[in-house]
């Protein structure tokens, strides 16, 4: 049961045995020799548990767990969100449907070796490859290399082909796993393996189709729970009668949806986190981040249900993870709000009987380890950038990137000359080349210019197309400086240096300290950005003087420049 501390429900770990979950205990209590529920659910778990433990396809197999532990956690979470009065009033059929759905809903992501071969050769799969040109092109290139490959090259190409097929299988199964047809295949497989044609029956009446509808719902928008199939026929009936038992399919589907999205911890990470790290798009061999590295990055260590909010507590070692956790908490919040909103539209009698007890607010409480969390990322002033690119063909040569960085440094030093009260100030700019331990090449441009505070970083440096030198704040600083000339004209293009940097580089690092902040912000900061549009990794720096150092790691194809 939940541990209650001053009105806070701290969700404990799931029991080792699913039979200790409250919903399973209710089913056992309401099972009779006539309905055979206890014996049937035992037989179902006997074949369903090994089935969900089968290999998951593609790059997600080491991260997002859809195995027996996930299914068991759904039952455990159902205990936390269904009040005791509602739990005790559930029919034996409703208990069966919720338990079955917990194990069946993601089973379509798994496959046997026989199914893998069948899918790879199916016309539907081959046609689906056209929807993923990146994978298709990489497969074509790898297969082409096989024709003239040496023994070593052949092994590398075959490994790449296998991994690309796994990535394609993952994408394909994700698009198919929640379809009625896929669930029917799985149900037939489970009946065959168990040699039980009555595995999905109660009192000799099948509940396969209602179960399929419930499983399908977890991949639909919340509004689907209120849909009407035909006149006066609800898609998710509130009072469906099967084998002498009644079931509220809408409630069962709502329980599945909410428990599925709330199973969010270091053992099972939702797809949004992979997307935030760019893992999903990495289909080249060896690009996947290991499970050990993933666990090092992210740990959601507890979820508590308080009176007016759900609190997700976590530690994070990367700002992308923190941002993704916070974003996913917003997704959970919307799902809870929308799903509960559908349930509240039922008749007073149904709404009073079928209750889900959850606050509508979800808050992420993340402790940052080793970085300062600031929601900074490169943003485009689209009108300004489009005008510049279309009018002058900026990207005609990769050397533009280096030129832009040097011009930025020149502007920073020129700006400091305009503002500096110390007559001994001497502008200094250096350009250096370096090679790291991984033998990757870096270009470094260092200046002792004006530097940047947090406001300038966020509002100008990382918003491409916005020029700090054109803003009212900088012009006011110039007007207050006795050394400033009539007009300061920068030579760099407004914020385009960063865009051009990613023409030739795959990592950008910036170390800066502002010297002329109207906000008296003289803190030194380091920023790391791993791709255009990615969240910036911000840490404190020990830089002493005002100025900026920009380091870019050259992409492999540009190391020769």
C-alpha cells in the first residue's frame, strides 16, 4: 500500500508478485468456479509474461522497457489512482480487462525470430521503408559495399545492415503495434501457445474485441474515449454486458492510459527523452548510447501524489534530460486533465461510481548535478536569416564560419574600446587549432572584448538574427560612455556566425564573462551546444576577465580545412 506522510502519497516500488496488487486481489476475491476468472488470469499470465519479455526491436530495446516489470507497474499504479471504494466495486470482468490490457497493450513491440523474418520480407514492411529515406539510403549504400568488400569490410557492412534493419523494424512496429490487426495476431498466438481457446472468454463469451479496443486506446488522443461509433452506440461503452458481467470500457481504457504514461522512472524512459538526446535519429552502427550511460544521465527516483499536485523527483546530469523530464511532466499533466475531463462528462451515477483520484497538476523537481539549468537553445529570427541567405548566398564556402567567428571577436573588442574607461586596455584576439584525446580537431577564437551576461546570451547570442549592437540597451551604454564615437558599426553579420559554425562543426563551446552588464551580472559561464536547435549545457566558469572564447569541434568531413 502507499506510504502516507502528512497528506502526501509516496508511490512505493511495485510488489515482486503481480498477485499482490490490489486489483488482482479484488479479482481473486470475486472469482468463482462458475466464472473461472482466477484460473483464467493465471493461465493468461503464464503465456503473456514470456511474450512481453521477447526482444524489442531497434535502438529502443536497451532503453524503453515494455516487459513484465512495466506491465506489473501498471497494475501497481492502478492501485494508487483508483480509490478503495471504486476498486471494491469493480466487476470481475473489469478486473480481467485491466490486467489483460496491462500485459497486451505493448506486446506488439516484441516479436519471435520467425516473425522477424516474416516482417522483413513482407511487402508492407518493404513499402514502409520508403517513409524513412534516411534508413533506406543507408541500407542501399551498405548493400552496395557488400559487392566489392573485403572480408573485414563485409563484416562491417553486414553489421551495419543488421542495425539498420533493427532501426527500421523499430519504426515499423511502433506504427503497427497498437493496431487492431496486430492485437488479433497476438491474441491468436497466446491462445495457440497456451492451447486454450477460452483464454479470452468469461462464461464461454469472448471479450477479445472490447480488450482490443482498450489496448488501441493507449495510442489515441483522450477524446477517443468519448467517441460514438454509430447512433447511440459509444465506442467505449460504460455498461457493456458480456457473459453475465458488466464492464465500463471507458474507465478501463482511462486506467490503462494514465498508468502507462505515469510509469516514468530510470528503468523505463519515454520516447520523448530519446528524441531530446537525438538517439532516435542515430541509425549508424555504434551510435546508440548504452543503458549504463543512460542511467548515469537520468534518474527519476520517486513520484509522490500530494493534495493538489503530482511531484516527479529526479536527478539529472545533463540539461537536455532535465528539460525533457519537465516537458514530459507537462505531457502527463495534459493527459490527466484531458482524460479526467472525459470521465467527468458522464452521468452523475457513472461519474460517482468510477473515480480516478489524481490531481491535475504535475511538477518536476529536478536536482541538477554538474551544470546550471537555463532554458537556452539556438533560435532563429526566421525573417532576418531568410533575407540574408536568399539575398547574398552566405553559405558559399565553409571558411565563412571561421571568418564570422573572428569578426564577432573583432566587434566585441571594438565595442569594449567604445565603453572602456581604462586607457590601458589593449584588444587581444587569438586563433588556435587543437586536437583532443579522441584525435578530433578544434578551432578556438579567444578575445578580451565586451563579453556577455546571461541576458545577452539568452536574448541575442542564442537567438540567431538578433544583434545586440542594434538594441536599445547597447546604444544607451554607448551614449553614457565618454569615449564612444558617434556611431558604432559592427562588421559581423547579425548572429549568423553560430549558424555558419554548424556548417563545419558538430559541437560548439563558449566561455564568456560580461564586463559591462547593466544588471551587474559579471558571472563567468561556459556553454556547450551539440547541434543546432539543441538545449545548451550551461556551467559556471573560472574565467577572470571580460571576454569570450569560442571553440568549435570540426565535423569529420571538414577536418581538412
